[in-house]
């Protein structure tokens, strides 16, 4: 039964963290929908694939690095652990910076390809500029979670995701409701 307890000590915080990450766009939609209306909410929905891509890239790199890190740890290869950890961090930074630049340049064409037009395209581009500005942090933060978890910090990873979720709510309120 000890193994089941240890298993759930990793699974439950991970489950909670991923549940929170899935509602980031819902929170953005709540504030934008209440502040701007239907066109703003439609713009966020058009931009959602971009934010989902950022999370997917971060999670993919982080999971890959975390798996290789764990394999090296199980084999007692401390040098391999350091290599995969630092390689994953470097790749997260590079991909985050590249995606940030890419979304700054291609926000309009991406949204147009997804079908946005008129006010929805304009609002979507404005939203994507903010997403692009934080893309590096989103990719890096999302990718760091599996690495932290595999270093024995499943609760720390859950608290980091929770802090990001709370910060998203506070910053959405501040920038959308207060500063417009």
C-alpha cells in the first residue's frame, strides 16, 4: 500500500496543476467578455490555438527532458541528469524566444488563417501581442513543471502552477478591468 500512497502523492498534485492550466483561457475569456463583449470573447477564441501551442511546446520539451532526467537518475548517472536538465532549460528558452518573435510578426496572418476578420481580427491581434510578449515565460514556466516534478517536487510544481493561475486572474483584472 506504500507504493499506492507514493503514486498518489505524485498524481494528485499533477492532476490539480493540469486542471488549472486548462482554465487559463476561460479566465481570460471571463474578463474580456465582461469588459469588451462578444467581439473580444470571439477574439480570444480565435487566439486560443496559439496559447495552446505555447503550452504544448513547453510541456513537450519539459516532459522529454524530465523523462531523460529520470532515466539518468535511475541509472545513477548524475552527469546525464545535469545534461538533460540544462539542455531542456536551454531548449525551453530558445523555443520560447523564437515563438515570441514569431507571434509578434505573424499574429495577423495566423488569426486570418483561423478565420478572424474585422473587429475580431483587430482585437485578436491586440490580444496576441500580449501573449507574444509573455510567450517566453509561458513556454519556460510550463516546461519547468515536469522537471520540478521529476526532481521530487510534485507539490512545489502544483503550487507554481497555482501561483501562475492566481497571477493570471489578478493581472487580467488589473489590465482589463482597471487599465482597460
